[in-house]
C-alpha cells in the first residue's frame, strides 16, 4: 500500500468536528506506515441542500467513485426536516449509487463502559459482541412506492422485495464474516408471514451449503427483537434485510450502552466502502467542541480493515480507543475518576497514541 | 348483563390446560355476578389441521361470529411447521375474518416480578406500563404478495400498504385508550423512508385534532426499538402498523420480564373481541401440568373489560393474579420463599380468590 485516496463527507451538525479528529488519527497512522494519504471533500445531506439544492449532488457521487473509500460524519437536522429533498435522501442515494449492499454494524460492549449497558450484568453474561449484517440497497427501502386512490380512498404503499441474487450476496458476506468470528450466523426474517422472507430463508439455506463450517439458525424478527434483550450473548453474526436490519441494529447498539462508540461499514462489490459512526448529527451540541469522536475514529479502523486490509493499523486504532477510555473521556461518557477531554483533545490523544 | 356467550379456541400445546384454568376463573366470576355463561368450542391452528385439514375451518369462523367474545389459548408447534397450511395462517385468518383490526398489547412490570426484567433498575425508573396498539388486519401482513421472475431471476415481494380509513380507525382507538391512561400517544413509523408511513403520519396528525387533550409524538421505528431499551418509562400508548407492532410489542413484553404474564386483546368494530395470552404454545411442556395460566386468566380480565364493560369483575381478576404472585408460583416464575403450584392448583386458587 503506497497511497490511499479518501473522499470525506463531513455532513451536518457535529459531523465536521468529529471527522476532523478521525482524519488526524488516519494521518498519524499513514505517516507511521509510510502511506501517502490523499483527501478529497464533498457535500452530503443538509449542507449539500444548503449549497446546491440537493442532498446528493452528482459531483459527490463522482468524487466518491474516484476514491478508494468514503468517510462520512453524520447528516440531517431539524432545519431540513420539512423539505421534500431531505438529508436522508442523500444517505439512501449514496448507498444506492455506490452499490453498498452490505451494512456491517458491530455492537459490542467495551469493558471500560460495561456499566453503561441498560441490561443487567446477569443478562449480559459473557458480554455482547454482535455483528449485524444488514442488506442495504434493496428491500422495502428501494421497492416501488407510491400513493393511489381506490374507491375514493387514499392508499400509500411500498413494496418489500428481494431477488435470489440480492439474498445470495448478502448471505455470502455474512458467512464469510462469521468465519473470521465465532462461526455462527442467525438469519432473521418473517417467513411465517412474508413471501419475501420465504425466498430469503430458502436462499440463505442454499448459500449455507458452501459454508458448512458455519452454524446457521433462523429467527423470526419479533423473536429476534426479544432475544436481543433477553440473551444477547447468543448472537454472533445476524444477517437480515434492510428494514429489519435498521430496527435490530439500532436495538443491538442500544443494548451495548455505547452508542457514541459504534462504527459502521457499508460495502459493495469491489473494495470501495463507506464508513460512518452510527450516531446522528446531534445539532444540539454541534460546534461546541464537546462531541465524542470515538465512533468516527473507529469507523476509520473499519476502513483500514475492510477496504485496505490493513489489519495491524486497524488494530492499532482500536487499541488506542480502548486506551483512551482509561485515560480521559468526552462529556457524554465522562467518569468521575478521569479527566474530561473536548473533541480536539481526544483527537490529539489518539493521533499521538496510535 | 345476564348472559355471555364465549367461543373457546383451546389450540395447541399448552393451550388446552391454560384455557381450562381461565375458564374456571371466568365461571367463578360469572357465578358471583349472576351471569349465565355459555361456552362453545371450536378448532384453530394445528389441532384444526389435524382434524379438518385446514388451520381455520369455516365452522370456527361461524361459531366465533355467533359469540360475544373469543378466548384463545395458543397455536402452533414444530409438528406443523413444514406444512403449507400452517397454524399461523389460522391466526391471521381469524383476525381478518372477524375484522379484529386493533391489537392491544399491554406490557407492564408486576411489582412482585420486578427483578425479572432484563433491564437495570436505574433504566426501569418509574416502571414500565406500556400499551402497544398494533394495527392487525392491514399493512404488509395482508398486502399483495407473490413471486415473480425478472430477467431470469426469482423475486419474492409483499406490499406494505395502508389506507387513510385504516389509519384513522386505529389512531382513534389509540387516542381513546390514551384518555383512560396517561394521555400520551407515540405513533411509530418510518416516514423518512416509506410512503405508507408518510400517509400514516399525516393521518394520525389529522385524527389528533379531535384529541387535543392527548399528547402526540412521532418516532421512527429504529429509534423506538432503542428507546424501549433505553427509557421505557417515557411511553404510555404506542400506536403503529402491523409489522412494526409485531416487533415492538414483543420487545416491550420482553422488557417487562414477565412474558408468561401478559395478555392481549384484538378488537374490531363492534364489541366482539379475541383474547389470548401473548406467549406461545410451548409444546415442550405441554401436558405436564406445569404451564403458567396467568396470562390466559388476564386475557379473560381484558375480555370482561373490553367486550363486556365489566370493570369491577376485570379488576377482581387482576387483583387475584397480583395476589397469587405473593402466594404461590408456577415453576416458570418460581421464587425461593413461595410454594410451587401446578397449572390446576393455580387455577383453583384464582377461582377461589376472585
Ligand atoms: C436515516 C435513515 C434513512 C437511515 C435508514 O433507515 O437506513 C438510518 O436510520 C440508518 O440506519 O442509517
Ligand atoms: C404467529 C405470527 C403470524 C403472529 C404475527 O406475526 O402476527 C405472532 O407473532 C403474533 O404477534 O401474534
């Protein structure tokens, strides 16, 4: 690896400040490893609406496609909520435009933050370390949708659909990832009610034939939402569709108690990936210099791992983040016996530590 | 009230044994209040498949329609899971045939069982007392669904749809119920992505104009699944569609830690309602006489309240159940300092106590 080109989408709210820290850390890692880091910047979300009228300008798509990976801060805010061209459309649009069909959402409990989980210690048991693999460019998010009038009555509808090819590729992603973890995949669907889920389940079972070393079980989505609360330690990799994945990955994150700490990767066919923290743009604290940059920094670690296969460098960042938890904290996770750091201080500490 | 006619669907697994106890309690209440209780029995689920070939025979529909209310045990079991005519189809079919569009799913923590919640005491805070109002005869459960082939590729699809009329009536139900509780409704949708959710939200807002005394807020389903774990005390009534309601009502139940204790009501236009425990048919313990009948008994309380407006009688049953928790327990919720009762003993105790 001699050079990497990253397209940076700082986005809205706290996006710019947390991304700046993550870039500091990335630069430090690249310097240490002799990698030439090239950055490009583009607009997404509310700021793109403000400056260009659309949440996802074509230029942004072009710049992302011309890069090895995309680093995103966060998008959205009440300011744009009333508009038809909302920041979320930018998010959905870029996933689709870049073909990022696999959303990886790790939810784990950091030992130093164990007390932050809303679950009892007895429920957490051996700990939570779940990887939700959510299909991201299909399902009801991208099916036909519209309004129609029947017998004078207005009807709104959205079609949830999956093709075997779509299920196959996400199932493969899940099985491959499980091989690097605890060799267990739980496929979540609603096959007792939905046709799309029956196709999903059949296809996952078929793909599984090539992954006999991985244990596969199936769970209905209502049960999965209960099991996450009842016994999260039973899960390793969860694979599911776009809508169910949206709900369950957020539930799993909350269970970890460390929502300000969780990163995500959205991957496609090649090595191009989009990396972002799972938390929102938090407009209420934007610009105050108190936002927690750790989830964005951990997104950079995922980027190094999944787009660039730089395991060692990814590990170094993750280690630095764990270290930081015993050294100083941003206000959102502050602890009585540790100093409080502002966003910048945290970035500086991590850049120095990696 | 001089007589009531109940259609009893014992169903599969532990269904028969728990329903028998609930009927004991109902008889005791009717005797005490001078109400003539007429019972009719019909088949639903696996047992109906075994005896008639279909999960929901026409006769069952007829008998239910000819009754004031329906009491259901539980349906399903692995034995029938491979069949195309599965027990669940009976459940969906009867909801639809009887027009039971409003599913009321209370999730609360019983003081005597507080320690059973998987959530920390600090998270539970003032306690959990949520009523999920789930739309039950529309949405993706009943939309068009099929398989098709496009470019040689198989596709499965289901249509999630709602008409304004469907949303209006369930919204009204939710607002009316909130008036008898804490005057707060949270409407859950995914309006930032789904067209059906935008129609849902607009309609709920319009219906709300006639319920200004009730506080209304809107929440995306992914956020709702987090908030239930983060701070369940913020919720009073949650109103949502069939699919989201399936997921969130189960999550809310699990949070209460008392899944063997929770009842449900499914209501339609008139006073006819179907009442059932939320737990499953538990084939593994069927016939052993150890099943917990409390959720079914509490379903009878809901029946007295919602179909017959017999508040006093409903209260008496609920009080008897709370009393039982300090008197004896079935094995599933056993407590060191209380005797263990079998299913029958619990029924006898409650029938004597009401
Ligand atoms: C903002 C919204 C459209 C988005 C989604 O539902 O996919 C978000 O919830 C997420 O999970 O990234
Ligand atoms: C068995 C299944 C079809 C059913 C549903 O999804 O409605 C069940 O989960 C429920 O909630 O009553």
